[in-house]
């Protein structure tokens, strides 16, 4: 009787077949139809498995070979090394899954372990975590690699600092390495100081700080200036340029954090490869985002590979095609497998006082604006993104319609492709130009200035959200002429200057801050001083809306504190009756927000509409 040997050499599965069978085996139906998909190479009688195989694949190969050997009358030997590997991996993954479920259910057997964790964190941090935050922190620490999908403003940063406090007190780590947008740098530094005030001094290496303008300077700082730091900050855009020098620091006792991890959701995107390479080197990892699935379950692909670079196929095994277009049954499967590996907390659970009902301010369009709307619809009905932006320009400053508009400058509004450029308004002819010249400042513009002035006169700081840079500057000029101090933050403002502006805003040095969600909607806390926000221009991007709202509505607000959002909306008179683009967008955003909040209660992740679907819905009443 011949013997086949299945073994595991610590790197790959191997199959050794007797010399007499080895030459014929590759030509057999068994090999071609069943075994070949698992084999990377063969040398004489030794067949070596592919490097990407999982323990589940190992199990399948064992079963296939058992059946084939039985058919041939041969003996199959499975080495102790292979048998132990299959058993150990299966047990590990089962334990990870079970632990996540047990912590989220707060099972009684875990309470002693939780109380011990709570005691260590409270003894280390100067500012205690709330009970819900403590459970989220305990979850991240116990799981070693997990995600926190709590809503923006719920205290995810503090929960991670609790993990840092516990792991450092146990001698398991020495530092935090945080990958996040530049706007989040200030928040991480501020939270660290507040959470550890008097108990641990912040020693930060900001890779975008003074003197670190080039990749070479950043790499040198990581090599020579990082030995004693406890917080390293790097943004997604520059991660690839410092990866080689950052990896040793992550490997050596570090808690790696990907904040606003939806930045790397695009499979194969430029940020993804560097993030995945760094994540693979980490023992302790936390991925944070309040908007994990804004458009498609495909958004989870990179996130799950960051969490489990070596175990993805074993834990999940979802193909990108399945995630792109899952059936209802597959959606249920995705959620059931994912659920134990993320925690999610709402503001209500943290007792953040609710915001007041939104204030909707409707501004009737003038005659020139109504006619210009007709001309814009005629010209741009085939390009709905261009139509959306041109109508926003009409409502803010009609003279912007005379300028060319490159849609690539607004790709941040989209999650599914970069649009082509737009050649301006020339096709609308002389009538459009005469109407634009005759247009007074829009009613929406005048109402925004009036509202900001009223709030400022009452001593209330206010943040005004815009889309266009021109709107930021024009509103600022109008308010300054009325004696209202303003400052502006947008993409071209350097990080250090942004932090100075935010500090001055919190100190009351000026009353009106003008910005856009693309620049300031992530990881900035203004809730201690500002409770009024005005949306002069806004898009259908739910991520931008939620994150911008949460700049002033966050954990830490005292009981009874009001938060007020005001949305400006232009109303046109059309042949089909009154129509407001912002009105439709606002209702669409409310529906999407409610869908996401309901999903939190069910512990599932919901798929929200694509940009194309949003634009189709917005203009359907106008274009039918």
C-alpha cells in the first residue's frame, strides 16, 4: 500500500506522493478538478500549497486527499504539525468570535475581568471614562484588533486612550501610533492632555510639525527623534512615504490606531496599500469611524483587511464582488460574521443632550434666479453633478456661473468615481449673461448674513458651513463690514494656522467661523464654546453632514445645553410648482441618517444610496 503525507512546514501546506504516482498525478481528473487550485508548485513528489491558503483550505485538502486515497487504496498520513495547526487556528478564531459576542452582551462571567480593567484605567487616567465608554474601551483591549463604529462625538478617542492606559500599565506597549486626517491631530493631543493631566506628560512626534515638510525629514524624525515619544501622528496622505521607518516603531510595543478609517475604504486605493502594510505589523490595533458603510458593503473590504490581514479569508472570506452586490441573505451573513468585531455607541446611550429641531429658513428666489434655473436645467440635464453645483452657485453668488467649473475639484462629494471637467456656461448664451449681471445678491446670501449677525449680536459664536471657497470669503467680507469678527478655514490654510484659528475661536477672539466639511468636518471639537451652526451650502454627502453637525454636538455637553442647526433653502417657482434643491437634499439626508441610526439599534450595518442614486432622486421632480 502506498502512502501520501500531508504536512505543514510553518509556512505552507505540503503533500508528498510516492515517486511512482507523482508523475501521473498532475494529469489525473482528481488533480485537475479538485487539487490543482490549492497548489503553487511541485518538485518531483513534493506538492507545495499556495501561500494564501487558510486553515479552512487545509481542511478541504485533507478531505479531498482522504477520498482520493480511499479510492486508490492508498494510506493518507496527516502530520501532527498540520493537525495541530488546523485545530489551533479553528480554536483561535472561534474564541475571538465568542469573546466579541460575550463582551457586547456584557455576560456576567466577564464582569470580574471588566472591573479589573476599569480599576487599572481609572488609576491611570485623570479624567474617568463613562460606563459605556469603558465597555467600548474594554472591548477594544480584550479583542486586541477591533473597530469602534460609534457615532461621531461619542468619545471614541477617549476610549482608545483607555486601551493605551491599560496596556502601558501592564508593560505591553510604550506608545500610540495614530494615522488620521491632519485636522484630527489637535484633537488627539488635546484629549491626551485632558485624559492624563498630571499623570503622564504628552511627548508627541507630529510628522507634519515645523521642520518636517519633506518625506526625508519625516523619516529622519522617526529614526532619531521617536525614542521617548508616547504619541506619533501621521496622516493618510503621507503614510506611504514614511512606512519603512514607521513599521519598526509599530512592531515594538505600540497601539496602532486608524482614525476616520473610512479614508482607506476604496479597495486598491492609494492610501490602502500603505495602511494594510502597516496594519500587518501590529499586535494591538483599533480602527475608528462613525460612518463605516456610507455607500456599499465594499467599503468594508479594506477595513476588514486592516483588522485581520492574516485572517481575513478565515474570518470572513467575502469577495469584492459579493460585497459590491450582496443579496439579502448575504447581507445577513456579512452582518452576523462582522458583529463580534466592532462596538458601536449612540449619543443617547451616553446621555448627550439632544439637539433642538432643525431650523429651516426658506428663501424665495427672484425672477432672474427662476429663469436662470430653467437655463441651467436645459444645459446640464445630462450631467447631474454639474447641475447640482451650478444651482448651488446660482443660489450663493450668480456671478460664479460665468467661471469655468472643474468637477474634479469636487470629487470629495463622491465615493464612486472622479467626474470629467466642465467647460463653463457659454452654451446658455447672452440671455444668461444679462440675467447674471442683473441679479442682486441672492435671498439666501442676505438671509445668512442677517442670521449670523443676529447670533453674533446676542453673543453666540456660530460656525457657517459652505461648499465654495468664494462663499467663505464673500460671507466673511460682508460680516466684517458689519463689524462682526470672522475667520476662515479651508484646504489652503496651513495646519498650524488652522489650530491657531480654532484656539482663538474657543477663546472668544472672534465670533463667526466659516469653513467647509471637506476641511473641518472630522475630529474637531467646538462644543465647549459654540452651539449654533448655519448651513449656507451643503451637499447630499451624509458623512459630511454627520461629521459637521458633531463639531458642536458631542460627549461632554452639560445637561440642558441647546444645540441649534439652521439650514438655508432657496425655493424656486417652476412650471411644475415650487421646488427647492436644498429642500429635497435635506429630506434625503434625514432619511439616510435615520436609516443609519436604526441600524445601530439592530447592531447591523446598512447600505446607503450611491452618489448617482442620490442625484437621480434629487432632480427627478425637475427633469420628468
